[in-house]
C-alpha cells in the first residue's frame, strides 16, 4: 500500500471508531435529560483525564451496597445515591429488595459541591449502573438548579445486558467496567456517602 492509501485507511478506521463510541441521544425516555448532554463511559473518561481547563466532577449516584458488590472507580469525585436499598421492601417481580428515593439527594450533593468550591459552570457527569433511571433524573435536578453542563453517562458503570450468546442477561455490553477503564473493589472513605 502506498502512503496515501494507508493514510485514507487509517483515517477511516479512526473516524469509524470515534463514531462507534460517540454517545448519541438515547432512544429511551428514561435516559433523556433536559440539558441533552450525553457521554458514554469512554468519552467521560477522556473528559476527566483531558479536562482542557474545564472543571469536571464525576458523581456516582448508585447505592453504596451496589458499589461494594459491583465495583468502583477512584475517578469518582462525589458519591450520593439517587435511590437507597430498603430491606423492609421486597420486590416480588425482581425477587430482590426494593429501594426508595433518597429525598436528601439534591441537598446532599449541593453540600458536597459547595464544600469542594465547584461553580455552576462545572461539567457534572452523573453515573449510575446502566445510564437508565438514575443518572438522567439526577442530571435534570442540577440542570434546574442552574448547572448548564450536566451529562448523563448513558452506558453507566456496568453497561447493558447481553441479548444473546453465552452471557445473555449479564451486564457485559459497554459501560465503564466493560470498557477497560480503571476500576476496582477498594472504596474511598472520603468520597463515599454518609461517611464524612
């Protein structure tokens, strides 16, 4: 191959891979936000590691028990759960404990942002398990509070469920954890909700 052909081929591969990872407007209403700003986990990681002078905050809105058993990224700046597991509730359909909305979410997160000196111009990235029913409404609350740059991470920490194959039904599609981004089991006391 000559230089020109190699350059065209490399450019095509790069553009294709960029388009494959670009977060677009979600097809589910539960994932859409008022701000209309969406990132997938790879884009969120890139924004965090290459901030270009922007003030960036990664907010994990999963329950602490969920984080303990599914993993955590030390890139998290603040953890405030959107919903909290409730052992007094049983969800018969899911064969699991239920949960209730953390009514203090807005005030607790605002307190943490204020303690850190975060301005309303900051880029807030909200992350839940799959980017479905927690990160989007959390982003909406802070958009309504005047934070214009609020993003929902549409594939979440664990990603989506495989629709077929050996891992059908398991969360193995996309997401922070499945994208090879930094994560582990060790939690950071100073970041975790309710510890400070």
